[in-house]
C-alpha cells in the first residue's frame, strides 16, 4: 500500500494537467470513486475523506518576479493535523490539492505502521519471524489504522492483533511466524468465516482489508 501511494504521488508530481490514468490508479488504490480529482478543485477536495483529522493550513498561488510584475507559475496547498505538515506544489490547483491530501494520507498510514511496529519491538517475546510477517501483512492495509490490542500466547509465542469496533464486532489477525496469517471478522450475527493467507499474497490480503466492515473497525478516526 505504501509503495502504491508513493508511486501515485510521484506521478502527480510529474503532471502538468488532468490525467484520467492517474485518477484510475487513485480509485483502484483507495477503492473510492474520485473521478475528477485531477481536473477540478471540488473533485480534488473529495479526497479529503482519506485523511481524517487533517485540514488546509495554507493555499494559494506560487509566483515569481518583481513587485508589480509577479507571474503565477503554479499553486500550493498545505495540510496539517497539528503534528505533521505536508505540502503539494503543482501547475494547477486540483493537482496541488491532490498532492497535499495524498501526502497527508501517506503520513497517517506511516504513523499507524510506526506505532504498531514500535509496540512489537517493545516486547522481547515477539520473535523476529513474527515481526517480519506482521510488517509484510500490514503493508497491505489500505487505510491509516488504529493501534490494535496485542495478545501473546505464552505457549507457542504466537501473537494476535485485535481491533474492536464501536459495537461488539472485532477483527483479528493471528501470526505464528511461519509465513502465514489468519484473519477473522467477528460480528453478533452472523460471524464471517475465518481465512488464512500467505503473508506475501498481496492481492488477497488487500481484498480482505478492503472489506467495508473491516475498514470501519480498523480505520483511524478523525482527530478532535
């Protein structure tokens, strides 16, 4: 997921105007219909749902020249969440907003990844193999995610990462450090069947994480 968004950001930075191809890639990566995000400001601002808790701190034209003879050569948009700050500079306003919002989205995702890996690194019971499997699996989560509860089985040293929703629903991932992960979405009625995947099965893992019920449970809430 991280490399996918990084690649889209690099493509946006090369654009001079609208691109249906890049819009298609954004929609495929986020599983949302952002059809006009590179061609209209309103379309670009629709992307803001990807970065809850972030807001525009500055936006305007980029210009150069002497006072009274300034020439606009592009636009800038800056987003912040009161902790981090990102900026998009581009030839058009829609592209500037697209860049800033996707950078905010990427920053939130990286913060989620960092928090989870720090949790595992802080517990000496978690094996190197399990840490590697967790890193591989969470790279396929398609949204910035909340820090889950982590439970370690004292017998086999397996680890369960569990997210709990607003109700009684839960989503859990179980790691044994053997190159596989088991996932389970549990609801009151009915419970979804559990699944098992190799940690390098990117496509199936991303599909599982794109389940709307899973996304609702694990997604990072807006700040404030």
